């Protein structure tokens, strides 16, 4: 078999991150702040170099600059395109009477974990109809189902006031389809009108994600803040600049950008559901990584700095203690 087609084990990938950190610290004579600033500045090209390295021998070639439909193009220079990502901004309207201790949890590495999502490999192709092909991924025009659980859980579609059809991403559609199925039975199935999709895989960025995760884990274990900030900049800037950005001309995949962000929102919703299912009171869900709960959250989520763990961002009290009932009078 030609060497270029052989799959690489994770251990075979050169330590580009470690080498870059060591070189930056040497160039800055050990000045941690200067080395961090230098590394963050070059995070985008370094992330692309890491992606190329981890993609060697991969089964699928990445189409880096495909044609994209108008719905994925910004309507104005500073405006947005037509894709709805499902970003949550939800606060529970009412809580049970009494005072409640709330813990604001921080979901570690939310954008990093979201790199594992079904991504379209090639150019998006148009289709119409109600069927969903799980072997493909992209964006879909749907009429979303009604949501009747807003008193205890956020709408998986995020905050949307306008009724009617809208363009959503693959993670949002798959979440709605799961919730409409027999296991959950929480809503009706969304109605799919048309789609732009391509053949897809959930593992397109998997080696890239694992390389970043391993570097992050090592940095936390070794208390290496330079590496930690560098890695965070690599994956966050990688996602934010793969659309219409002047900072990354190597990759133009606005569809990927929306799908990865939506996967992070979907992952947060799933954690909120898990909290609710395990008896916690879900108070708030915000963005990609903020979940506020009432109850013994440590029995549901492991605490720590790893990507499968959560850490405490804040604790506060909501509500007031119920008035004591007067002593019963004796007959």
C-alpha cells in the first residue's frame, strides 16, 4: 500500500503543539506572557498545519473551497447569512416556592468537543422532501415542532420568536428528530422542506480533535498555562474563521462553522436534559457552556477541568425562604 494512504495512529502524529510552545518560550527567553501572545497570534495557521498533519492518510479528501448556496452567504458586509444555529439563552420562568441554592456550571472545552459532529465532505447538493438521510449532512429548511416543556427545559431550537420555516443545521435537525422519536416523545417531528447536503462523516476532524484534547489534558496536568491558552486559541479561532474571514483563506466552509457551533449548543441541551432527568432543577442554559442547576449536581456530572467534566463558575441563591407557619393553637 502506498505510504500516503496508510492510516496514522495518534502517536505517529508529530507533536506540533509541544514543539511550537517550546520554540516560543525559547524565543521569548521564558517570558510566559510574551510567548502566549506570540502563539495566540499564529493560532490559525498553526491549527491548519495541525489539521493537515492529522489528515494525512485519511479516507476522505477535504473540499476546502466548495461552492456554497446563497443561504450560507452573508446578506450584507456586516450582516449574517440565513442559517439558524439554535443558540440557547433560556432562563426558567418559575421555580418552586422557597430559597434555592443555584450552581452555575461551566462546560469545559465545549467548542473542542463539538468538533465531533457529522460534517459534509464535499460540495452541498440541493434536494427537496421530508426524508432525512443519516449518511448525509448539511443545512435544512424546516417547520419546527411546537415545544411544550419550556417550563423545565429550553427549546432545543434556541430562542426564536418568529414562527414559520427556517434554515437549521444538521445537529439541530438530528436533535429534534431524536426528541420526536419513541425514546423521548417530547415533540412532533420537524417538517423538512428542502436541504443542501453532502455525504458526511462524524470523524472528519476526529484526529485533529484528539490531538488538541490530548495537548489540553497534558497542559492541565502539567500546569502549563501557555499551552492551554494556545490550544484554546487554536480550536476557537479555527471554528470562527472557517466561514467568510480574512484571517483564514485556507478553508472556506461556512457550513462547517455553523454545524460545529450548533453541535456545541446541542451538546449543552443534552446536558440540560440529563440534569433534568436525574432530578436536578434546570434554571438556566446559555451559549455553549453555561448551565445553572439546583440540586446535587456532583451526583450527575463529574467535577474537573477535563472535556468530559464540569467546573463551578458561580453559586447564588434565588427565591426567599417561605414564611414559617404559625404554631398550631391547642384546642
